[in-house]
């Protein structure tokens, strides 16, 4: 039995099946994304969505959909499904689906009378090419497949409207045709493993409606260009492979290309393997370096997210080289900023005040996994530069005060990961002494000092770092720990923000915490009581003013709610660390049980992955980006932590 399998009853129920999405990437920025019934519900959905460097690397939808029709005795049975204006679904091909599974690749099985047809989709790694294999499992009469490509050629966050500016030409290519609708775009080659009968019949298909965009209060109706149809007769037991790519391919090579690619796949046969695949989907390999995309379908390469996701996305799945390669790209950007104040063209947000602290945390996980000796050899110079960069107050928006605490201004521009803005201003204007900044600063100082203490040339630096941490420790406790047993979220002058937020979980989950075990437990109790959900930690306690648990409504409503209630799975990683440090082996069973809530998500939302956030109240529905690198990474890291406890 497949770990990820859906039967006919679920697939034909659009209320259930349209909420389940599939994502596949080529680990070089291109992706395929749609629902499990192949009905696009977002403008970012598409069969082939690629970044175009000439257009600032933004993703662009080239091939939106491909309808396939089974023809027997001149009777057509269209297996496609689209939603048109007015909420009309057509041609209702989902009624022919018998099952869907995605253990290796997404595979849909259709039954039309005596015809059984399977459709499997797969991206070629590091190439802008999608393959779809159609196999006629059974048929009792002569059968023909008719294919109708639907083209968009537009930016993934825009919409296509019927126009007379496009280039309608479709030159022949080997077993197919090529198209390039607008200047500046690459040519799309649509080819088959067998020669099709091409019928040029260009038309606009109008009024496609994207229900997810409708719910989000953004434009949601578009038109798609259909240049014509392909027809190919197929016999029982035969397979036809369709290729959509940016270069012409030899049709004879498609079968071999399919077999080679599928042999490299990790089957989604368990919770861990699902998350492992989801983590690798966010890898990004380019000529300029290797990176992590923060999320799909609208994420970017972000510095903070990169360091937060790096340990779980690489070390936890045994990909040490990927850690080092991705860290290498990020290190170059970080050094250029620290040394010359240069922003990076590829990694956004390298100038944010806590990025260096997250980098040290990521390197700390590397040292824990591969040993301090390797960490010293590979990264001690970088760690030293980061620590001294902060100590020397060279960052424009974070300074070390005389008491050892770090101070940050976040009133006009968000300084922390809680970065929602409305009308150009932070929704949560955290400024002053931020609790997680200062906890991470203490952790970074202590880790760097321990790493360098046996290295002669770093002896004086190690002592400086340790003495700063020792001075900081009692000040942290006096500043943040309140009479109610939890930590203020931030302190600015005489104002201490009493909001119960999950940033305190980071403070108690770090390897080096300014709090002792008793104090950690006190904070942990508050976090457990007010913030913990089956899908992570709430961004604000229901008892705090301004609690908004549901990420719904207009863009303004969602921005107000973003960090004022919805839960974040990645914070559970720090919660689990804190819980296991307080309770030791006796806490393993509890954390293991809590992970069930995340495993349940493998068949919800984006199948096999975790959403960006979840509502803070039941039923804890997934919202935002459908696959979020940091969430996936931290749950992976928690799983590997539990394995170590059980060894």
C-alpha cells in the first residue's frame, strides 16, 4: 500500500480533492504545481513554470495545462478539469479518476469504460524540462489520445488576458512543435516520443477562474492560448512520453531520460522520506552557487530563511556536501556585506540584523553533527568575523550595549522574522532588546568561545567572547524574565512588551541559554499552555490583545493576522529542543506524539510537505505558501534529534 494514495471517492469529491496540491521542482528554480485532480486553483499553478534571468529571475508560467482526451469509436472523453467564470467546472474529467498516488512520481489512473490509462509526471533534475508519461493499461477497442496544450507565457503572479500581440506561429520540431508567444521569452518545445498528428487550430480559451486567488482577494480570472491539438493512436501496453522544455530533444531519448531520472528518486514511503523530498525540492543550483528557496510557489532566496532551514534541509537527511555548498554561497554574500556593505543580488535580506546570528546557529548544528575539529577547520574564521562584526558595532541596525545586550530598531522597517507590514509600517513594531536576538547573541558568544578555546591564535578572542557572555547572562534574566514566569517579547527603555509570543521558545531551545533549567521549565510551561498547537507554536497567545487566529480575508486582513495568531511548525523545533533539555529521555514520547500532527499534513495541503503557516484555532488549516523550507527543515531536525535519543 502506497504511503500517499487517494482513492476514487476522494478524487471525485472536488471539495476535498481541490484542496490537495502537488509540487515538483527541478532544484534549479523551475517547478510544476497544481491540484491532485490537475485543476489549477492559483495563478502560480502550471505544468511548466520557469525562472527567466532576463526578467529578474521571476518565475513565469509557460505551459499552464495539458488536457488529454481518450477517443474510441469517434467518441471523445476529455479527462481535463477547469473552473470557469461563474464557478462552472468543465469538462469534469475527474469523474474518470480511479486513484492517485505519488510514492515515486505523481500518478493518476483513469478508467473510461474498458479503457484504463495512467498519467505520470516528472521533472528532469537541473533542466527546464517536464515529462509526462501516458500508459494504456487496458483497452478493448482502437484508442487514440488527443492532447490540447494551454499556454500562458506570463509572470507567475500576473494573469494572461486575450490579446492580439502574441506570436501565433508554431514551427514544427521533431515529433512536435515549438512556440514563443512574446518577445524576450524562451522558446517552448512540445514533443512526443512518437510522431503525433498536429492540427493547428489557434484559439483563446477565456474565463479560467482560480478559486484560491478569489479567496485571497486578488485578481483571479485569466485567458489561455491554445495553438492546436496533437493526436496519437496508442495500443494496450504502450506508453507515450510528452516533453515540455526549453530545448529540442531527440524523441528517442525520452524513454531513457525517464528511466534514468526515476532511478534517482527517493520514494515517499514514510513521513521522513516525504519531508526529505520536500526539503530537496527547495534546493536551488545555479552557475552562481547553491541556495535554498524559502518556499513555493512564490518564495525567494532569503538569507535568514537559508540559515534557519540549512541544518534540517541538509544535515538531517545526510547531505553534508549540500550544507557546505549552500553555506559557501551564503558565506560569500555575508562576507561581502560585512566587509564592504554590499548587498547580494541573489540572496535577499543579507543586511538584516539577525542574519549573522542565524548563520552561527546553523554552523553550531554542523559542529554538533560532524565534530568540533571539522567545524574549526572549515568555519572558525567566519564565526570569528561574525562575532567581532557585532562586537565592534559595525552593523547599521544592531549594536552591543555596555550591558552586553544587543539593541535593534524595528519601528519603521521590520527587524526580525516577524516582518509583516501594512501601509509601509511594521504590523508588530518590535524594537529595542528583542528576546530571541539576545538569546541567540548569548548562544553565539558561548559557542564561538568553546569552539576557539583550544586554538592558540584565537585564545584572546575566545576569552573576550566568553566574558561578554558572562556579563550578558544576568542582565538577560533581569531584563526579560517577568514575575509570571515567561519572557517579555522585547524591551525598549521602560516599556516591556507583555505579549506572549513564541520568540521565547527560541531562547529556551538554544544549546546555550541564559536561563537555568528551572527558569527554562517555567517559560516552557507558559509556551505549552498558551502557544502550542498540533501544527506548531502560535505567533501570539489567545489571551493576548490583538489575537487573530485565522489567516483569511483581504491582503490587509492577512497581513494583520500573519504574526498575531497563526501557528508556525518551524518553532516546534526549538520547543522540542527545550522540552528534551528540561525532561530528557522522559520527554521523548511526548515529542514523538506531537509529531503526529505534522505527519497528518502529508496528505493535506501540499501533499508530502508543510505549509507556511496554520490557523491558530481548530481545525488548524494550512495557509500561505504551500511548501515552506524552514517548516520542513525544523521538523526533519526534530525527527533526527529523537532518533539520537532513542539510540
